[in-house]
């Protein structure tokens, strides 16, 4: 790591994106770390949304705004991303403590947790810790790498190269070189918001993909729980899905057709339909 790594930053155009998001900014403290949450409001059951390794909260807007008839979405800027503070620690227990702080700090009554990628691992650990009451969890394509298992399929250098592009200044066309299937708006948002992700947060989380084993927690995740995975995902392979099903027979496992790891970006209609179906029994 360079002696003076690039600072996290956001252009004014990124901050202006918040004007187009039908949510209110909420703030919660987790120890000394200030966390930013996008709260979409409404009378529904709270759905705490935990994004992936380089996904600030706003990048989940196109998903959660389609759920407001079912739930009250609250999307967390995970520590080290978006408008939340850097955290110092980036292990799964620290991330789970932040999630618990959101639930208690905002007075959420038995929310459902929904996480994608890194966020899915956070949701699993939070549920197993059992320090806040939950109605259920939905895990989207959680990294199944870990000690004695295969490596996470995206190398750290790929994340850092994209982060360096963002800090230098990038645009949707350059983002499309890495993510050609994404909707144009999501390419544009990533171009503007990726530089808000801290280098150390990304590096430490990627190390966690190698040293923290999802399957250590998965069998103990209380029900109801569902695991959504991309039928073409290199992160949750067919073998990984089969192992997950065997270790947690009561969990609902659903493959999203024509989707890789980035479920909602790759096949938005099918992924959204699967998420709505998974949420159904958890909202009573």
C-alpha cells in the first residue's frame, strides 16, 4: 500500500445524485463510527439493505425503490464507503456491530436483513450473533471463499485498478469496459460514487473473503432465510449452492437465470422477482 493512499472523495455531481433518490438521510453511531443510511420511509416492515464491497448505498436505489410497496427499505453506507466514516476495523464482526447499531439506533422493529455479496456475509453473521431481533434474512450471492476453499474469483488488483480510475476521474464508458451488462444509469452512478470507497476498506474486506469462512456461520443462520445466487456466478458455483443446500436444508435457495454475481445489475427483472418472493413469508 502506498504511504499516502488516495483519500476518499466525492464530486459535486455525485452528491447531486441524492436529490433524485426518494429517501431521507439518517445517521447512526456505531462506537465512534458515524454511519449513513438512506431511509425510503413508509409503513412497511423495515428492510435493512447491506451492499457489496464497492457499492455505496445509492447504488442499490434502483432495486429498493421497486420494493417500497412491500417494505420500508433502509440502505446502509457500509463503513468505509459512501458517506459513512472509515472504521479502522473491517472484519465481519465489526460490520455486524454496525448493522446492530442501525437496528437499535433507528428503533427498527424486527427488520429483515437483505445483503448482496459482502453484505450477504454481514447479514448472515448478524443473524447468527442474535443481538437484535430479526424477521428473516435474504442473502444475495455471498462469497463462499475462505480458509481451505478456492480464492474469491475477482483479484484484489481488479478492485484497486477500478478504484484508482475512480479517484483519477472516470466515466460511464470506462465503467462499461468492466461491467458491460449493467444499465447505463448504474454505470454512471458507479463512475461518480466509487471514489467514496476507501482503499483500506476494500483491501481488508477482500482479505476477509480469504480468511473468514461463510460456511462457519451459514448452518446456524436462523430461519426464515433465503439464498439467491446467479446461475452463472463464479462466486456461488453450482457446487457451492449444493453445499449450502445440504448444510441448511430449511433455507430457500433460488438461482437467478442469466445472471452472474451482480444479480440485479445482470438480470434486474428476474432478480427483483426472486427477492420479492423470498421476502413474502418474512413480512408477517
